[in-house]
């Protein structure tokens, strides 16, 4: 049976790679992003390749947009069986230099969005015996300078995942991935030195590709992971195994 898979922040990077991968194995993908043009481009690419996808504007910080999308999908008989919470928002700077608005927005987009996703679709996930996969970061377990809200949100995602896996068991599995340095547009504005450092920090001596995170997300959402819930899976090329760089 075709599953409906909803992915947030799927217009670029890891989310887009996950959308392509789920669609390639026959899932019906709901490609959502605050940037609807980016989502539309990914959905069009999937459809051109023979897959099933639609694009939707969804700002994950906006509860009304979650409600609107819920109405749309339910009336189209496309209740999500899988949700991938991948969208994020990050502002760098030490804590006292961050405005309260930026602070709250980072937590809202990166962490509270997962609560909104579960509040909106807990019934469809339950009915489908479905799965949620959250995208945290190695920032959830290690700290880098000047990223207090991002680190707090990503750490919070790990404990929230564990909590949801408990509260929605046995019907819904909830897991989280912790990517290391992955080649997305996030690295475009980083200089060659930062990229070289990231390459050396991974024991595999390179940055990861979005597809290498997407394949783990797909695994966690699928039958091959049917006995995995509440788990945190690091996808970092070995970065967190060593202090050496
Ligand atoms: N790239 C890395 O090195 C890396 C490392 C660790 C974790 N991650 C995590 O992976 C996830 C994806 O990151 P990426 O590198 O693919 O980034 P990206 O910038 O390529 O994609 C992120 C997408 O999220 C969308 N987005 C931003 N705010 C949104 C909102 N309010 N509502 C909906 N969508 C919104 C953006 O429009 C964009 O399409 C994030 O959770 C990020 O923290 C990335």
C-alpha cells in the first residue's frame, strides 16, 4: 500500500534528498517548505521521474498552516503515515547578543515544530502504525561556539523524540538522526578552511552527502527498523568518535 510521507523543509538539502528517495521507492510524498518555489521544484522533479508528490507551503512555526495542510491532506485522502521533521532556523551569536525574537523563533522552528506535527497528525500516524523521524544534529550532543539556541533545540529534539516514542507507543515509532557536516547550501557561505576542518573532524575524512542522511531517515521510517523506537542515530562520518582533528 502506498504510504503518504510528509517532509518539512524539503525544498533543499537533506529534506529534498529524502523526498526523492521516498518517492523513488513508491511513497506518495508531501513536499513542504516555507519556500514554496523550492518545494514545487522538488515535487516537479519527482513527478517528472514518474513518482508521486505535491508541493505545499508550510512554515512549521505556524500552527494555522499545519491545520490548513491537515484539512487539505485529509480531504484528498492522503493521511500521513510518516512525518520527517527536518526544517530548522539558526542565528549565530552568544546568548546575550540574541534578541528574544530570534531565540524564540529558533526554538519554535527547530523544536516546537515537532510538537505541532504530532498534535496535528498523531491520529493518522497511529492509524497507519506509522513513524516519525526527526532531524537533530551532532550539535545536540556537542557544543560549538555561538550557537546556544540551535544547540538547545537540537538537544531538545533528542529528548523529545524519546518522550514521544514512549507516549505514542506501541503504534507510532519515533526516532531521531544526528547528522554531522553534510554538503548542503548551509556550507556555501563557509570558507575553504571551515570545510577543510569539517573534513578532518570526520574520521571518514570527508563531508557527508544529503543522500547519506536521507537513506538513514528512510531506513528508520521503514519496516527494516520495525523494532527501533526512541533511538538516536548519529550520521557523522565518525566526527563524534574522537577529539582529534
Ligand atoms: N548540513 C549540515 O551540515 C547539517 C548538519 C547537522 C544537522 N543538519 C540538519 O539537517 C536539517 C536540514 O538542513 P540542510 O543542511 O538540508 O539545510 P537546507 O538549508 O539545505 O534546507 C533547509 C530547508 O528548511 C526550510 N525552512 C527554513 N525555515 C523553515 C520553516 N520555518 N518552515 C519550513 N521550512 C523551513 C528552508 O527553506 C530549506 O528549504 C536541519 O534540521 C539541520 O539542522 C544539517
